[in-house]
C-alpha cells in the first residue's frame, strides 16, 4: 500500500497506505488525546489519538485516528522537526486518510490510490493542518515525539466507483 507510510496514531483502518501502523493508540512512545467531528454525508463526534514524530534526521510524520472510524497520516519530507505553522497537502510528501463505511468509504490520498473496486484512481481530497504550539518533546529509541496543539481539517470525497457520494469533513482539535 502507498500513501503516508510509517508510524501512526493507532493500528486502525488505513486508506491506501493510510493510518494502519504502529502498536496501539498513540503508537510507540505514546501519543496524546484529540477530539474530532465528521460532518457532511455522515455526522459523528468522537475522541481520538494523535502522534507527531520523527526519527533522528528523518521526516516529520503526523497522524490522528480513533481506531477504525477515522484515520489520517501525513509525512513531511522537508521537515525534521515540528514547528508552529500551517501545512497542507502541498507541503506533504505523502498523505492518506479515511472514514470507512463498509466497503465504500470517504478518503483522501496522495499516491497509490484505489477506487472501491480496487483499481488505481487519481489522488483526491485536501487537508489543512495548523500547529499553534509544537509542545514538549520526548525521545524514545531515537524517535522524537511531540505533543502539539492545533487543528486539522480533512476533506474526504467519496471513494470513486463506490456506493457513497458527496464528501465528509473531519475537524480535529488537539
């Protein structure tokens, strides 16, 4: 699977290469709580976990998920440390996320995207990540973890050739 690889907020469902990944909530080394709402074709509000981390000299990775109903990951290859600022899909080397509803879901992806039938499809969706404060750091086995504050807005259109239509917007506060 392509998309945003690496450590993730939970081992939840991933869009094409998405937020499946690290061991349990918060991934290796912890994580922090967040809250999200999804609006549009579906409406849900729930707690979630997020991680923001980088290996020594590596890329910053950011993930938010709640273990299955929502997942998002982005990798920023031009960043080696998380700083306050605004980031979009134009800043990410890869990103993916989903809001699954059975086989057909809503998702965002940057590469190796698949439609609901498993065939390749074009990248879709957008995100806006605002870090107001990167927060304190913790280093565990050469990986730096941040405890940031800010917001994440992810617009996820329906997966092509699926049963869903329209889009959903996830608003995450952390």
